[in-house]
């Protein structure tokens, strides 16, 4: 529980299971990977801090998932080249579908590699039993943030089996953190207690909401990725917005309307010379709206607000007023022990 963030949790995993110069498989950033599992040339933590050689999983855009056959071939090729594959890092920052862990874990185990699942994004859905279950599907270890779909304080965590306990403990303290940082340790304990009580119900509504949001955007003309797989099985919705502009420009325009989402690189963006600062996609998440009590019909209204700005070219200032009015109905934090304070009221303390 000591890692102070998801990146720090990944560092613990690298420290425990790899050495300088080893090879690790992970998703490229364009395919939904995170910079902490990236190459040195990009400033990625795995490459530049842990000195790992990073190979990418082949990615199937239609399935929005790792290509199983392509991965099997690539693993063989990399091993034939004489590289020492010591870790396969599944998970990622854009996970709309459960990944093929069951199909691929053995391939990595057979060549002496460990399998990690970075659940930074989906930890709450895993805990709520509504997504895949990495440690029961072949992963040896799971790293995560505690503040995305898991509604804890900002922090990190590494989960594994007793057989790796000493290795992971040592890789945590003294290798990567020395203190307990008690403020987030206590916060994590409370968040987990709340999750035991409300987690399944919360995760279930998060996924219902993201599906409803994806469908509502699609019906209004947006190119939501992953259509073949029902758009999303997680909290994340990813949209190709190139019909209307670029992700960075639209992110800023939507922010003026008080709608917060992020620009996102799409798997095929680099082919079209699009850059991470102004890529072809936007990424939306239903986890925070769900915490505030929103349901499927509210997702439909949110899609309408987004369409007014992006498709109809409406004035963001006018949409902003409608967003403010809409949000007035959602000032209570749900799926947690009772509190007398309204959501975000602490901000007024400043
Ligand atoms: C897959 C993945 N791993 C790790 C991290 C890093 O988490 P943290 O911000 O807690 O360091 C992120 C952050 O978005 C992520 O998406």
C-alpha cells in the first residue's frame, strides 16, 4: 500500500521482476498505453528509469484490443532475436474492453516472463466485479492507482500472491518509497471500506452510464470507437472527432462550456501525422458523473450538450449556462458513507 501513485506502483513491479536491459511488452501510447510503461525515447518510465527495452503489443483497432495472434507471433520473433522478455504489462489508460489475459498469460509464462496488469484505470471496476479479474486470469501481479474508478485518495497499490510478497515488499521499501505517507494510507482504508459496501453497485452503474453515453453520442453522429464490441465495457468512451476538428481544440472548446474530457491519441493518429497535443480523439469517463448520482438519461443529456458544441458549433458560453443549471441537481456524493457536506463543498474552504 505504500506506493504514492500508479507510476510508483509500476516502478515497484519493474524493480521486483526485471533488470536493466530486459524486454517488456506493453501497449503503445497511441493504442491506449500509459507513459509509465513507455519507451525511453518518449520519456517513458519503463525505458528511462528502469532501463527496459519496450516492445508493443500488436493492436486491433476494430476490436479495440490486443491482437492475440499478432502478439504470439511477435513474442516468438523477439525471443528468436535473443531478447530476454521478463515482463508483459497488460492494462492501460484507454481500456474499453477486457484484455485477452487468459489467452496470452501462458505464452509469457512459458518464456519465463511475469505478467502484470496495470489496473490504474479499472481498479474500481475489477473490485466491483464488473470487469475482468486479472489475478484469476493469469496475471502474477496487479498495479494500480487508487483514485480513478476506485474512489480513494490519490495513491498507488500493488496486489499479488504470497509467493511474491517478500520480493514486492523489498521492491517497495527500501527501493522506491521509504515512508508510509499516512495521510493516503488512512484514506485508502476508508475508500476500501466504502468499496466493500457500495463498490458493486457503483461499478455496475458506471458501466451502464458509459454505454448509455457512447450510444447517445453515436446516435447524434459521433464516430465512437469499438462499435463492434458495444463501444465500451468499462467507464471509458473513446471518440474519433476528426469529422469535426481535432481533439485538443475540441477539448478546450468544451471546457469553456464546463464539460471536462480529454484529448486522446487514437491508434491510427500517427499515420495521419496527428500529434498527441492535438490528436484525432477525445476520451470521456463516466466514473465521476456516476458518483454524483447521474443515470443513463443524464448521459443522453450530456451527449446532447456535447453535440451542441461540437456538431452544431453552438456558443460554448450559452451551453455553459445549461451545464451549470443541469449540475445543480447533482451535489451529493453517492456510493459512500453518509456525509453532511455536499460534493466539492471543500473547494469553498479556500
Ligand atoms: C495505465 C496507467 N498506469 C499508471 C498511471 C499513473 O497513475 P498515477 O497518476 O497514479 O501515477 C496512469 C495514469 O493515468 C495510467 O493510466
